[in-house]
C-alpha cells in the first residue's frame, strides 16, 4: 500500500498537470459518477495521510484512497494539429482525467467517490495528524499513544493515531530509535515520542522530495542488497533472517495485528 508521501506527490503532480483549468473526467469502467465533475475547473488538490482530494469549482470533491492495488498512470495528450486519438483505456480504469497536456488513468482504488466538504470533514475527523502537513499537531498522537496498552508497532500503523505512516516507515523508524515494536504505547516516554515524530517528519519529507523511501544512514548503506531491485536498502523491513546492518544479529519477523513487523532483537531493546 502506498505510504503518505506518495499521496502528497500525487496531489502536487495533479495540481501542476490539471489545476486551474477544466478537466474532462470519465469512467471507462462505469463505476464512478464522472458527470458530477466532468468539465469543471480543478481548483486545488490536497492530501491527508493516504487520502487524496480533488476540489472542483462549484463544490464537488473527488476522494481517492488507493488501498493495496490502486495506482495512477499518466500519459501525454496528443498535441494539435495532429488530431491523434487519445489512448484506449487499458484494464479496469475507474477514473480518467484529461487536461490540456496530460491525461491520467486510475485503476484499482479502494475508494473513488464524489463527496462534499462536510463529508471531507468526516473523513479527516477519523485521521490522526499527517507528518507532511504544516498544520499537523503531534500532541494529538502523543495523547493517544501515551494512554494505550497496544504495542507501539501497532499504534504507528493506526491511521487514527498518525496518518500516512505505513509498514516500511513503521519498521524502519522503530529500528532507527532502538525501540522494541512490542513495547506498549504508554511505556514510550514523551522525549522518545518527540524524537520519533521529528525523525518521521524528516524521513517522509525525503520520500516526498525524492519519490522513494530512504531510511538507511550513509554509514550503514552497504552490504546486502535491497529487498527488491531498484528499491533503497532498509534496516529491517522484509529482511527476516538476514544479518542486521548494525550489529550483525538476525532480523526477526512475526505478524502484529494483521501485518508483518520486522525488528532486530539485539538493537531494539
């Protein structure tokens, strides 16, 4: 599932590609009410956690949550006067956006709907602070964590606690701070939380700027390759059974509240 920096990058990209002009919106799959926004001016795009919002003139808002399988693909609109036709939709395209110079197809999202401002407020009311937003209030997350008996490894994945952090950031952040993922939230000190939050903001800003997650410090960025070709190295994520990049001990993994958690028992006391 894409983590929060991906949605913020999409919001910025769509603002550049389509913002301030009318957008032709259709639903080749027939499962999205495209008529509600077709031909309207896209005023602005925003993101909060893993949720993307397209705000159109006149009030309607397109709300997208990519989920596990959702993705946008982009393509250039043929320039005049060639008159070349637009590319045919490939696969189950839920929503197609066409602007003056670019088009984008959305496939496989968990959510793609038209809502209003009140419904946006309802969505945001269920989310914790987003580390990539200037208006984020980390004290909200700290209050929830400091009162919880749930493991900190579960709390960091809970979008009602912190919006946007996913499995990679969760595992890597706890390793970077030497925190056992099974330690109860109420046993995390306020100074520890402040350090976690500050580091998470910095890491997600790198992800936003570079378009990929970078978590390994330069002095540890060597040895075994990444878990997939073309991905940055990680300390623990998807490295079960491999040697820790810091202490050399084996990385472990178990399922925690439905998701795999990875950690180094020697480094994370």
